[in-house]
C-alpha cells in the first residue's frame, strides 16, 4: 500500500492527553503516525484545530455523540477540526435486545446522515460486544436499516470477545466497513490483558486481509505497560505486514 493506512484512537492515551495535550500528540507523531482518531473533541475544538497541524497530524475520524440534539454540535465541531467521519462510539445495551430495538437505533442515527452530508462529513457506528449478546440478528437488522451513506467501524477485538469471528463479520459487511479497530489479546472482557497487534489470539492477519481498504485504527482500551510502547509495537507488526505509515 502506498498511502497511509494506520491511525490510532487517542482514547488509548487518554491519561497523557489529560496531562498535556500537545505533548501527547507530539509523542504520537514521534512514533511515525500521521493520523489519529479523536474522542471527546467537542469541548476541545480550538485546541485540536490548532495543535493537529502544528504537530503534523490529521484526524480522518473521531468518536462523538450523534443522537438527538447532540448531533449538530458534534458535527459542527468536527468540521472545524477537519474530521472527515464522526462515529457513534457506544449505545446502551438495551438498544440491542432484539431486531426492533436495533432498527429503531438505526433510524435515529440516520437522522444525522443528512446533517453530516451538508457539512461534507460522514457518520458511522462502532461496535462493542453487547451488540451481539442477543445473537447476530439485531446487528444484521441494524446494518440493513442503516443509511448506505453511513459507514461502520468494526472493533475486531470486541467482536471476538462476543464470540463473533471478526474475519467472517468483515467479509459479510464488505464495503460498509471503512475503519477497523485493531487490537489483540486473549479476547476477554478484561481490558487490562490487551496486547499489541500480533501478540494475542486474534487473527489480525486474517482481519487485515478481509478489509483491505479500511483504515486501521490501533487502540488499547487498557494496557499493562507503557501504552506508547504498546502502540509502537502494534505499528511495527502492522508495517511488517505491508501497512504504511
């Protein structure tokens, strides 16, 4: 691949961000990354708008609230920073108890699609494990109902935690997947056991092959060591597989 295919979800380094935003972003850039995925950006709009270009980073994607009255504020902030796709990061578990609930959620998220398009943005959805607790039907119904202009960010680790084969899931979803959360470990709910890519039980090679055009977003929900070193190790594994910084 000739263009950059790697990013990192800044939630991974949330403690460093809280201490010194510029320093944390500089450390990410020093790892060779040129793209990041933001979270909690709405209240730090001007900081990110100023600092990202100063340290040589862009934010093609970000996590933010897209339901109800929050959507317009989130999308306006995203446009100011230069974010391309805003992804709904989580929803209450009860939104996935059955197909009807999942379809209702898709209808709510669809309301943000036109507003995003008017600003030159896209919206998306990021999964955890609970989307699959009631079986595959609710998530399948959600995807079917979701506006085709909306994209998916598949968190491959949480899919594995739910007992879903990430490779099969990505193959089934096909072009709807624009972003991957790449992480590794024993695929349990204990986030402290997460590992750099290639060091756990998740089939990272199969995942990369199943979604060749999706942006790879490195993430740690938690990490037992220095998370910046964990990111560095993930980068080393992914670039050894032909991914480009």
